[in-house]
């Protein structure tokens, strides 16, 4: 079974530029998550989708971050414009739907973003 | 909302020695509890999970964890550490459709 795929793996941009990350979840996983992991910290949820609807985006900085999950499969996370403090690893995860299954999350390798 | 504390930022153990990583949580009821491992440049991999029932849970790679309600803890253990266990370990707490991760404990294994 293929895991969660993410691209690119690394990205270096200057502040005020824009960047986009792509995620393809495990086949059949209706729930998709984007996390931000700053160096030395645990992952922090940015947004959660179930199929193509947003379940939770309370911690997404909506003035600069946006995400979409068209057709309920692949997802894209965008930052525009980027700030220095956005330097982090952006992790995508997916899970099945269910009271317990939704907590068993499978993570992709992440995209390491450096903003200079 | 729930919260997680991993008191140890960095632990060093010798290969073959036993390991215990600490995790404490704060939540009004019993949440779901998880341990993940992250190798350099990789995503997180689920080691084990606790939902209910037996408080001693077995996971992959020879790891186990024990839920202690009275101490609000879910410590991870391994009887004999291998050099390949060197990684970052995250405890996570799930409740109310929300997952919170600790800051992680970095494990170094000495030859």
C-alpha cells in the first residue's frame, strides 16, 4: 500500500514570495490533515479536511495561508506572502473516518520550507 | 483542550540498555494516547496507541507503553535499545476530534 506522498521535499524562498505544497493521501482515506512543525516542536494542526470539506481550520493563519482539497483526494497548501517565521516542515497526514480511526494518522515525509 | 508534556528534551542511552520516555497529559477524561517516532528527514510513524482496556500496550519495533490514569501518564519503554532507535519521539493525545502533540524527546544511542 502506497503511503502519503508529498512534494516538493525541500523549498527555499525569499520572504514575501509565495509557495505551494502538494499532498496525495493514502487511497481510501477520507480525512486529510496539514500540520506545521517548527524546529524543536511537535506538529501543530493547520487544517483538517473530510472529503473536500473543511472540518477544522481554526489554527490556519488565513491572511496568508490557504488550502484546498478538490475532488476529495489531493490537497494543496499555499502560503502567500511568506514570512521568516513560516520556516518549518509542513506535514500532510491522512486517516480513515471513524471515532477511533480518525486518530490513527499516517504521515507523509514532509516538505521542509526555508524562508530567507 | 487537552495538552501534552514530554519532560525530557534529549535522552542518551547505551545500545542494549533499557529505555523509558516520559509523557504526561492534561485532560478532563481519559483521552486516546499515541506514540510516534520521527527519523531525520522523515514523517511521523505510529508506534502504538491506547484507546481503552489493557493499560499496557504493545507496539511495533519492540516498544510498549503503559497508561497510568492516576499519574496522567503514558510512558514509552523498550527493554533493549538498538542503534537504529535513534530518532525523535512524540507523544500525542487525541480527544474531541483534536490531536495534540508533545514537543518531542530526541533519543541518542551510544555504541
